[in-house]
């Protein structure tokens, strides 16, 4: 039978998709390279041609996912028809900007076995998405919607704090506890950005 030769980008995407599905359903720790190879239907040599290890494929998944999110965020930041607060609201939708499969992967991050994946995504988000948020905050400074001296650094602290305290799943807050912390985060954001009290009530 004639050997099917696929475009390298397609082959790489297939391996990533297989790994992502396994990570979603059984967790990063429990997924082996052999399981990914079997799921993707490729030879071991083909896998190692594209990825050095399971950790390498984890990094690729994280960066592909966050790059997609960055692309959506940049469209929002560049949209001249949105007000500053419209942009902030759209960008804080976060996970809703992702396609269904990536969204499912994000939903599974709170599982203990996906802790490493969760941490890497949080780091990538802070590094790649903070500058886009900062562009919007700087626009808000120019329009006197916000009054903040160090936009990038402020956004990094806010993102890191909210992701760890509210979204990491480590603390297992009750609904009431989560609500109180969300309300507190609203106040912290408004004060940090020099925004009008209540302007972030949509959180």
C-alpha cells in the first residue's frame, strides 16, 4: 500500500490534537508518549521528529492556545468602534474567546493531574496577554477613563492574583466565599487602575 505523506503542519496538528484530547480526559500526568502516538496513529519516530518529549508537546499546546487567545484579544484592542470599557469587558471574557476544544482543555485545568498544564498556561497568559491589556489601559489613561502609572506591571499583578486566588481551584471556595473574593477583586482593580467605583461591576 502506498505510504501517505502528509503536510508537516497537518501532521503536527494531528499529534497536538491527540495529546490535547488525552490531557483533557485523563490528565497530563497520566498521559504517556506511547498513548499519544497510538491516539495520533503515527510512528514513534514521527512523534520525536516533531516533539522531543511530552513536556515539549505540553509547551506547544500551551503556546498554541495562548497565541489563539492573543490573536482574539489583539482584534479587540485594535477595534476602533469599541470604547475602552467595551474592550475590557470583551477581553475579560477570556476563555469564551477560545474554540470549543481549547475551551474544554481550559475547563479541565482544575483537575489535580493537570496542575502543571494550568501553571504553564497562567505563565504564558501573563507574559503574552498582559502587553495587550496594557495597550487598552494606556488608551484609558489617554482618555482619562483610567489613571495608572505602570500599566503593564499593574496588569501583571492583577492577572497573577486573580488567576491564583480565583481560578486555580486550589482553595475550593464555597460559592459565597468566591463571590466575596470576586467583589474584592473588583474593588482592587478599580483602585489599581484609578477607575470610577462600580465601573467593573460586570465582574
